[in-house]
C-alpha cells in the first residue's frame, strides 16, 4: 500500500503512525506483535516519519532509523513461537521527506507470542503472553489479550467458520496432516476427516505431451483429482501420472515451445506436495521443461 493511501486512513487495528523509529527495540517488537495478532483482514502497517496528526516529519535525521536487516535480526533473536513476516520499504513523501513503511503480512496461524521473556530495563515482553491491538490501542506489556480475542485467533487458525473450500486451502498447507489409504488414491485429513482428496475418473490412459515423454518411462495417463467435503465435491483438477506412476503432476500450463509452468501457490501444487513423489517435483520437473514458479 502506498503512503498516499495510508495517509487517508485513521489509526486503527491495522495502522499505526510513528513520528520516528523506536529508541527501545523492545517497544518496536511489542508494536509488531500487537499488529500481527490484531483481528482484521489484510496486512498491517507501521509508518515511520509521520506524527499521530498525520503531519509528515520524515526520518532522514532519525538516529534510530532501521534497515530491513535490523528488523529481521530483531525478530529472529526474540524467540517467537513462529516469526512474523515483515517487509520494510523507504520512500519519499510529496514534501521530499524520507518515510519508512513496515508492512506486517497477515497470517492465519495466530497467535504469535514469545517463548522466552524479553527484557529491556524495566520493560518485559512476557513469555507465553498474547498481545494484540484493539482499535488504535495496543494491549500494554503488563496486560494480556481478552479471552474473546484469543478465541477469535484460534478460530482463524483452524479455519472455523470459513466456507469449506477456503478451509480446505488452509488444510492443504500442512502436508504431514494428511493420511493415505489405498496407496495415494484416497487421502483424508487426520484431524478433520470430512476433508478428503480422492482420485476421480481416468481421462486418458495414453496422455502425450513433450514434457511427459522425457521421463525414463514415457507412458503417461491423466485423471481427475477431487477435493471433497463430506459428500460434496469442492473442486476437480486434472493431474498426470508419469514415469510409471512414480509422479503425480498437476497438468502444467503451456508457455512456449519446450516450456511449461506450474504455479507453486496453486491449489493443484499444494495437493501434489501431499502425494508420495519418487523425487521432489521442484527438482525433477525443471529438467523436463516444466518450471515451478
């Protein structure tokens, strides 16, 4: 999000303006934890060089100015249960002041907290305590998040209340949680067995494309793979069995002569990570002309 877009917004659960960078890194860390745990859709932002009244001050003379590496090091050294993802960029404002925007990526796997106390003087971020931001105010260091906010975090983490397909997408992000039956032809989620991945009907027993013929066994077939919730099919995608069924590959998209592509963020690639593959797809497919991007 651009500075001009942020300046038209008021401080809230996802936005906090700072006149300068924190002198005390523990307070910066506290701000990041509160924002990443806040109940709001989308990414969150800390904007440095802007006062609370949105007057642009700039950070060009700020002796506490941070680089991206400084913030990444702070997060890595703080004993998180899992490290938040952040992006820092510097840009010039309309009046030629330098501004820094820290984007904190929205993650569904809340809550984020420290596993060891972190101290700076009399200030302590306590291990195991969950902090968040409510409205435009952070939960203070000597308090903790209200119980109803904790419940909302766990509901988000497990996808409770989401439409089935969106929840299925979340469950696919954890390949080790899927159990296999009948080889790989029937998979179900260990904790939520109503979610299943099932091989559908075969489309062709003689699939031929240039990339599939580059395997030691050139014979290939293709079939549907279906995502099920209880007795409902949520999605149906085409996969290709290649090299004597050693690999189950999402149907790649043709790009140009000798080149195909699979989107690594696609539902199909997430499914492929759950199947037993003879060799990792990201290593074997590029040798056949199929890039994973």
